[in-house]
């Protein structure tokens, strides 16, 4: 059995987490999982996230999103913490689950580091590629759904929810650079990254995603 990794990416408030949970429910309730498990081509469906997909990762996430207030978190330290979270996630969870044949829905992955630390913070894209390579041991997503929404619109959505974390509080120009990063990635890797217009209502975005998932699952498991 070969598992598959589906990643949800986008700026703050793009609706990734909402859509990942909706996809999970749909895959369970529509009968997709049951059918694939009955044919012994799927072990289980799991959801996870970066940062914070493991016990160690949850500690790292806490440091990244709410670091001690008395000291700034330097950009290089931030980059290495995301890489450490990813290395742990890969070895502890993603690789064993994929080897066992699971279908994994993951909230953020390597493209977030390129978009946030590369385009957003201005750190070397070459260095980030090398770090991603080390952290993932070469494991790429089978499909990345990029939820494309205007950065200002996404921030308004998260700010309506209450006080944001360290990255949500960064200024608009930072989030616009992050958005440019996702756009550049989608252009560079069209075989892996599919753009979803996330400016529509939650239900309309869900419909776009379900169409793509249906096509991909059919291609992977039924052709
Ligand atoms: N990060 C992460 C890096 O800098 N580098 C890395 O390598 C990695 C892996 C993670 C932070 O770490 C950074 C990126 C992040 O800043 P997080 O808490 O996981 O922190 O933050 P986000 O992933 O950004 O999660 P958010 O919850 O802020 O955004 P989502 O997941 O895009 O949005 P969601 O689904 O929670 O929705 C946000 C709000 O919008 C509403 C929802 O109801 C919710 O209130 N909403 C909609 N409103 C209108 N129309 C729609 N279509 C809507 N969809 C959702």
C-alpha cells in the first residue's frame, strides 16, 4: 500500500483549517474511505498540521506562536524551529503512516516555509530549500491545495476572531509578500499545487475542493 499526502496552504484566514476539517468529514461521510478500506488500498484517514503535529511539535508550536515576551524570536531561529518541527513530524508520523498506506490531510507544509520565511522574512530561498530537503528527507506532497485569498481579506477574517498570534500581528506588507510567495510557488509547481479561489463562501470553496479530491482519488486509487 502507498499512502498519499494532501496539504492545505494559504495566508492567514484563507480558510485552510475550516476546509481541511470539511474535507475530512466529507471523505468519511461520502463513503470514500469505507470503499477504499474495503478494497484494502487505504489504511486510515488522518489529519495533522505544521507546526504541532507531534508531542515535540506542540512544544515547538508554543515557542513559535507565543514566545516569551521579553526577547524577540530571531528570523534564523524561527526558520530552524519550523524545520525542527517538520523533521520530527516526518519521522514520527508522516513517513510511518504513508508507508502503512494512510491518506493524510496536513494543514501547512514546506511551501509555508518558502512563503513565510523566504518571501515574508526575506531569508535565502536556496537555504530554505536545503533545510526543507533535510527536514522532509525528500518527501513531497502528492497534492497541495492553495487557498488563494487576498491577504488583507484573510487578516480581516482572523482579526474578527479576536487577538491574533505573533505572525497574525505582523503588518499587511509581510502578509502580502507571503501571498506573492504562494503565487510564485503555484506557477513553478503546477503539477503539484492547485489554486482554489478562497474568496467565495465556505460552502462554495468546499465544492471546488470536493471536485478536485474526487478527481485525484479516482486517479490514484481507481484507474
Ligand atoms: N508558519 C507555518 C510559518 O511561518 N512557516 C512554516 O513553515 C509553517 C508550517 C501557523 C503559523 O505558522 C506560520 C504560518 C502561521 O502564521 P496557525 O495557527 O496554524 O499558525 O495559523 P494559520 O495556519 O494561519 O491558521 P488560521 O486559523 O489563522 O487560518 P486558516 O486556517 O487559513 O483559516 P480558518 O479556517 O481558521 O478560518 C479563519 C476564519 O475565517 C473564517 C472562519 O470561520 C474563521 O473565523 N472563514 C471564512 N470566512 C469567510 N469566507 C470563507 N470562505 C471563510 N473560510 C473561513
